[in-house]
C-alpha cells in the first residue's frame, strides 16, 4: 500500500495545495478525516498545511474565501502532497504545473489529485503511465485529453506513488484507506462513525451518474434499471428490455418508477440522456451534433426539441454560453 512504508511515531506530514475554484466539500473530505483520526486516537498522527499559488488566499467554487498558511514551494514539502481543485482548473492551476514538476523531481513522495486535481497532475505529466480517475462527469474527456494515462471510472485509484479521486465522497473513502493502511481498520471505523458515514466504498467501485442511496436497499430492481440506463446513454435500451433485465414486466417497471420517483421510466431515461448532453455542451464544449449522437438521438431536430422542452433553451445557446 501507498502509505504503509511511512509508519512511525512521528506525524505524517501532508501538504494540501488548494487551487482557486476548489470545492469546499472536497477539501473538507480530504482534511477532516485527518483531524478526526488525531482526535479519536488521542495522538497527533497527521499534520497538514494548506498551501496556495503565490498568495495566502483561495476562493471556493461557492465564493467562500479560504486563508492559506504558506505558498507552495517545491523545495519545502512534507511526506505527501495533495492537489485539491474543481472548477476552471485550466486557468487557475496553470501556475502549479512547473512547480509540481519540480516537486516530483526533487522529492519522491506520494502525490495525489482530488477531483480536478487529477487534471492538473496529468497536465504536469505526473500521471503518464499511471492508472488514474477524476470526477465521473469528466472521465471520458479526461481519457481523450491524456492518452498516456490509463483512465478508469473508479471512485479512487492508488497506483504506486500516485493517487486520484473522483470527488468529495471518494476523497473521504481514500482518506479512510490512508488511515486504515497506517493504523488499522478500527481507527478508520471510528473516524467514519464520527461523521455518521455508514458505508465506506473501496476504490475500485465505479462512480455512478446517479447516487441512488437508500434505493439500493429499498428497491434493488429500480437501482439496477437506473444503472442499465447509465450504461446505455449512447444507445438507449427499450423499456421492455430494461424490465426484462430487471426480472419484471414493463408494466411492473412503470409502477416501480411511479411509486419511488413519481415519473415514468421513459421520462427518467430521457432526462438522464439530456443531462449528459448538457454536460457535454457546457463542460466539454462538444458540438451539438456530437452531443446528440452520444446521448442516443438519431435526429438533431428531435434532440433540439427535447432539450428546449427540458431546459427552456436551445443546445446551441448552451454551448455558446
């Protein structure tokens, strides 16, 4: 494991590079488990610093300013470096690239990326020939942008001296894995209990488009149908096929969706596809025709009509905006 060779009586020193536009939840999921581990154990197992790029303040994606402790210096690093980033990472993280390359040359330590931190590490060339992941919305674009990275859809990935996560909840799982590998499952369980975090996920679990939560236990057939829809965004299955795969009739599947989600499976499936198309247009800048084809629309006019009904705006305007 990544951190097992760093066992000892001294605190593990972790540097967290916070990039403007970061997610508060992702930062908290990275940092708070460390604080809880110190509290539960009654010892300082972890010590961390919040670093910035040339300044002492970063602003979150929700506009909250965060005071940082120091500027990021490649020559002054602890034993682990984590890059936390989210929106506008290309612009906000550009200054980090030469510093990260210098840090990797000067000191061989584990380096990780949380959420869009993966993109910044990949742009710096620090994920070439590594397995890695990023937030599920961006996995396909990440793979296209960095063919030298083995991109997977896992919640988090640990590959030798690199680690990456898909977002806030996977970051929490990764930090629990750090605690577990260093100090045993008992402490990791105590930390998750402090946050009433009932179900820790292994890294290899895939990131779902839809977090079904209690539905997994309350109605697994509904969850299975939603997962099948996610898998077939580009070539939608018929409702009859979805019902057959779930082991029920089409009428039974209709009733299930109505009872739990107050909609029909057809309407739910359409909204899932349209949401995927909107992400392609807004976040990836895909052409309208490409977004339509990749979400299972054989007619651009049908796609435009469905999109306008759902969002009140044309696909072309969303892409331009």
